[in-house]
C-alpha cells in the first residue's frame, strides 16, 4: 500500500495542492498509475510505502 501526495491543475487552470490518496497495489501497478496521473494534469507526485494494517 502506498500513500500518494500530489498537486493537480485542470485544463481550466484550477489548482489543488497537497492532495493525498492511498493506492493499494504492487510497485509496478503504482508506476503505471503515476504515469496515468501525469497525463491527466497531476505533478509533484510523491509516493511512500505505508503499513496497511
């Protein structure tokens, strides 16, 4: 399980900062997810492994 923190700007210029979400999956799946996030306007993406218990 990974905690992802990122910033986001949509096509209209609306910005959100320090958004946090939890991703459940493997490291490989996380890499694909982050690539998809970048394509949709996310940036400053940081992912950290967290204990899922």
